[in-house]
């Protein structure tokens, strides 16, 4: 490189210093000089020069700042105790520096200059700004990514009830709506009903030729298929209202056949149908409210009776109490006589004659004639002659009280209580926050705006 640059003396010195004698002699002969005429410094001619090595001096122990795991690192490590998203590590030097940095501004009083406060040297673009002349802009409806459109979108926009959202397949908004309206927190029991409502408003026509690749024709079923008025808001067809009465009769038959657990299942299915229903008249809405009350009373009464039947023979006092509470549920007269007869019989067998006389009198007020009435008259006559109770129970037939659907105990007027929003079941205040034992889907005492099924 030195030769090409015309620096033969430097090229010779480099070759000589690095032991390249052949190259040095060649360069020397070309120059017309002899070696004795060349004066090379001793430090260069003694041999190859070594590469200078950097001298590193340091400490064996470096000061380390304390490192803390981030929120996500703690979560991945399984450390869920004291895990907070807004937690700040202690001893943050950067925070201290930031604080001192702000203090410097306060101490320097950088904005004491009046001219600087006016910002006259800046063009902030506010010279011709007229705020008062700006007119209000109408709110623009923006369709979010993944939002429903077309017929399904119209159903969601036009629906005030959860059923409209379910029909459109918007299960998540429907669940949120049910939670706000009724305090629904358990949605697994509603799974089959959700799918039923969703599928009922969809129709598919398969291609005529099964071998062809033509896709099926799909359409939607509206609540009123004959209504083609574009000014009307389309709503989906939601099934179920016409099944409520047949289901109620089915539950009554199961009650009469002593299939109490099956009857409770049918009563709950009526509740689940009403929750995800749409009605179009106030009369139908009132009918649904009445059915909810009926279902609540029957589920409560049958649950009490099933609990009584599961008691051991030694729990006589609790047996008598549950039999008595069963008579306080608001059943139809034809069914209430069964509850009264159970309480009457159990009280008489266990020598609670005063209670047996009361239950016999209630029985005869509903069914004064017949073979069962004759038995009740005999029990009443015998009980009135003794008129004492051998076992004291927590039951006052003349007191006004509700029955806690969770503990099956009385809730007197002075006692604090809570209720659930769907069917109005009453509970002791200690039951707040638990899942309602009547509906199995709502939370006791949850804030709720109330059932909304009227379109």
C-alpha cells in the first residue's frame, strides 16, 4: 500500500522492521541506495512492534440496584399474593430524581419574567380562533370492528330485552344486560335456552341438488314475518311464551304424582324461559310476572318438603318445623291441602295436639267433605280435647313472616332481610351474596333494575 502511494522510504522501514528482508532489499535496490546509507531508528529496526494492550483497572464488586419483578412477571411466576397492577417499587431513584428536577424549576423561578408569561414570541395559532361560532355536531354512530350489521345489527339496536341480543348471537352483551337487570351471575343453566332462542330465528334452505356446490340460502325469522313496512323496527322471533301454560300444567301433574324433584325442574324451566322472553302487551307481561311468583312459591314449598323427607328419624323438632313452613307457601288450594295434611298428621303423631288442631281446621276450610275431611275432623276433635304441644317448635301460625329460601327458617318483620331480583325470594341478611336457591342463576341482594321483557 505504501509503494502504490509512492512512499518507498516508509515501505522500506516497515518491511525492515517486520523482518521482510527480501522486500526491503528489493525496495533498496530500486532506490539506488545501499543499506549503510539508510538510517533507521533503533526502536524500529530492533524487530516487529507489538500491539499496545489497553490497561483495564476496575473493581471486582460492582454496586447493583435492587430489581423487582413486574406485574406480568409475577403473574407468570405464579406469585398472586399482593399482586397489584398499580404497585410501585420502593426506593425508586428515578422518582427521586424527577422530584428534584421539579424542585429545581420552582427554585429557579423561571417564569417570573412577565414577557415570558405572555408567550408573545410563540405562534400558537389562536389569533383567529372563534370558539362561539362552532356549531354542535350530531353524534355519529360508529360501527366497531366485529359489530353486527344487517338484520342482526337491527335486532340489537331495536331490542330493549336480553332476548333480542340472544337472537342476534350477541351472548356477551345479553349476559351483561341480565346481570344489570336481575343480578344474574350463573349462566350455565341458561345455556340450552340461549341456544334455543338463537336458533329459532334462523332459517336455512338447502340447495336442490345435493351434489352441487351451491350454498344454502339463509334467512331470518322476524316476530311479524308479514310486516314489510321499512319504517317499522324489525324484531326477531323469540319462542317460549306459548309453552308457559303447558309447562305449568306439567309441573302440577308432577306435583300431584309426588314427583317433587321433577316438578321443581319444570318450574325452573318456566323461570328460565321468562327471563329470555319478549312480550308485546302489558297483559302478557303481567302474566309472566304472575307465573314467576307461582314458580317461586312452589319451588320453595317443594324444596322444604324434600328437605323434610331427607331428615333422620331423630330430628323430630326440625321435621315438625319444616312441615309447618310448607303450609305457609302460597300454593293453589287443591295443592295446599297436601301440605296441611302432612303437617296435621306429623303433629298428631308426635303429640303436638294444639298444632294438629290448627292444621286440621285449615284443611277443613278448604276441603270440608270427603274421606280425607272425615280424618281431619277426627284429628281435630281429639286434639281439641288435649290442646297441648309436646315439642316446642319455631312456628307461630298467627304471625306474619316470610320463609328464608336458603335456611328454611322464619324471617319476622323486625328481622333484617334481603331478596333477589328475579322472583323476589326472601332471605336472611346473612345469605347476601350467595346464589339464589330458587332460581339457581341470580345472586341474593345484588343491585338490579328489574325484569324487562316488554318490547
